[in-house]
C-alpha cells in the first residue's frame, strides 16, 4: 500500500503547480492583466512581486511529496486572498479574459483542498501499516 501512487494526489498537485507557475510568470513579467489587478488594490508593484514569490515557493513545496501539504496550504491561502480580492473589487473579467483568472483561482483552491485531503489520507494509511 505504501508504494501505490495516488493518481488523484499527483494530478491535483500538477494542476496547482501548472497554474501557479504560469500565474507567477505573468506577475514577474509584468503582464498587463496582473499589473491591472494589483493597481486596483493599490499593491503595485511590491504586492505583485511578493505574491509571485509566494506562488513560486508553493510550487517548489508542492513538487516534493514530503512538503506537498505545506505547498497546498500556502496555495490555499493565496487563492482565498485572490478570490476575495476579485469579489471585493468586483473584477471578474480582467481586461477581457472572460473570468479565466478568477476561474483559475477557484480551480487551484479546490485542487489544494484535494491535495490536503489526500496527504492526510496517505499519512493515516502509513500510520496503520
């Protein structure tokens, strides 16, 4: 049982890693949509860079099994903040993206929850064996 690869855990981690890595790249490369959303909340550019660094840290933590729960927790907190800011600013269609940025945050939120549940389940299985 210990050697069994949990496909759901791996898939969820890869989704979160992919979206967060792309999001961090957009923030670090000063993509107009990233700049726009951070200007709306008066956190440009320091807030944009800080969030991008935290996203990169979450990606690195999620890449390794032993630290995946830490990365998922960080991603979960970041996405709660992102979703909250989208709701507070009423900015769901950022520069014509048809809600893709908001939807990506929701997907990362639920995948992070999935990773945390799977990690807890795997730890419980290891404790039983």
